[in-house]
């Protein structure tokens, strides 16, 4: 046998032997590993490029998949993870604790460059164009909500408010004034509603533009320049009070807090606000609340409220620039001509006082308690437009199965993906 024929036969025998082996041979294994490594490097480069486009996204799954509500909240199992979530959910406008007025002013002066809602040249029409472009002729009602906290803290309860709104008002249009939700993560949160054809958008409010030519313009200028004490209470709370007044004065419409369950369409109401409490004997209101506002553009009450905010601002007293402010002003002007103001009874928006609302979160245990819940639901369906859940005091409460709140959330919804198991020490992934 010649050398050439021997080489051919040897090569054939080696190849044939390799094919018959039940495991990979050295050469095919090396080839497979090499190809796999090349594919991995290419995929890693693509993924790294995608991540760099959206630096706020920290999980690949959040980029590559549509947002969903988890029916089983993920427990925070480590101190490091708990600290990370708490840091993400921290309100950036909470002043340092136990400092002087001068120190708070200095703190906020350093904060201003970071805050998107203060970035304006007062002549830019971008925000104005966004508002006019969004609220077109197809909107039966113009809704506004405000969210100044981080997007990470916009959870299932807040989403349930949006869900109930579109159940009650499917042709309404909702603009959420929020720097944090005007983001990739905000898009994921709102996507389930947008995919169903509902009209909702998150927009960063232009605060200097909103207050321009109003009594609050000077107050905002002082705050921006660092000559106004923001107070010891979270500035987000007080800015929310200001922005709702300014946006309704500028455009008119309906403002609602994000801790409502909306039961009915409010179309038909004009220049209306709800009483929070009434005197049991005289039946006259004792407190007005601004969590729900329905007003025409440039209504004189809104102008008065903006002026009162600027003149009497106190960032150290909870409620002073909110419900107490609204009550002070309305008490002075409610009987004056030209205001055309409707004050709705407490059952319209605040059927349950904030000190008693917790009972609606509990599962009835006796037959009489079940009957009370049934009667309450009938009454709410008859007389209430939206129920305020007082989230400031109830956000840590579990919504128990069978409770009045659980039944409302599961009835007044379109997507109905609220998880009643969302408790402290837990986080839901959007």
C-alpha cells in the first residue's frame, strides 16, 4: 500500500471512529467551544450596548420583556437588597433631619440643578405643546395626577387608581405630571393601559412655566434662588399642592390624587371641590380637601389659592399648604359673586374619615360584619364618585381578601391585576 493510500485510509478511519463515539471528540468539542465563545461575545456586546442606552435599567429581564404585575411579591431577603430598595424609594426632596432653616436653604440650593421640574427658561413652549397635543378633541375629560416620588415607589396600589379611572372613564385622557415616570421605567408601568388603547402619558412638569404670571411666580423664583426655606416636611408634598393648582388654573380639568378608587365618571361637574367633614348639627362643612379638584381654566378660586400658597407658605406644618389652605380661602370667598363654586358633600370623595378608613381594609369575620360591608358597597355605588384611601396612613396596611377595599379594587378595574399581598418588606417588579 502506498503512503498516499495509507494516509487516506487512516484519515477515513479516524473520522469514522469519531462519528461513532457516544461523546464529543477533542476536535469537535474544541470547535463547539470556539463557536460558542464567539456567539457569547457577540451577544454580550449587544446586551451591553442595550444596557448603556437605558442606564436606569438594572435588570435584563426588564428590558427584554413587557411589564407585568407579579401575583407573588418578591421578598427582600438580604440587608443589602433591603437597603437598595429603600434607597431607590427614598423621596429625594425630604430635607435633612434636625437642621436649621439656613442649612435647609443651602441643602435645597444644591438640589435645584438636579431637579427637572425647575429646568425652564420661562419662555419654552415644550411643556405647553405637550399638554395641548395630548388633550385633543377625542378626550371626554381632561385628568391630571401628580407623582413626584421615585418611579420605583409607584406600586400596584397607585396603578389601581389609574386602572379604576379608565374603568369609570374609558374615553378620558390622563396626564401624570411626574419627572420620574417620564422615563423608560414609567413607560413600562403605563404600558398595560396604553396597550389596551387608553390615553395616558407621564410628562415632566415645567414648574416655572406653570406659575408664570400667577401669584406663585415670585415664590418659585425665591425657592430656586435659595432664599426660601423649603421647610422640614417633604417638599414633594408641598410642590404637589402647588402644581395641581397651577395646572388647573392654566388648562382646566380634573385633578385627582393617586390614592383614589374612582367609581364613576365625573363628567358634568364644573368648578367643584369636596368637603372632607361637616358639622353634625349645622350640616355645614368644617374642612375642605384638595385631593379632588374639578375646575375651569383660570377660575378665580384657583388664583386665590395660588396667592394664599405664596403668601402664607409654611413648610413645617403638615396640611398648612394643602387642605387647611383650601379651607381658609373658601371660607373667605364661598359667598362672593363670580365664583360659581360647588362644594360637594363628604360622601362624594371622602365617605370614610382618615381615622376610620382602616376598617375597610379588614376582612369581615361575622355575619353582621359581612352585612355591613355589603350595605357599605351599595351606598358607595349610589352616592360616591371616588373613594379616597388616605394612603399616607394606610400604605402599610394589608388589603385583606373579602374586605371592602379588596372588593372595590377587583370590581372597578379594567386590567384587575392588583395584588393584595403587597406589604412592607416586599417589592413588586414591573
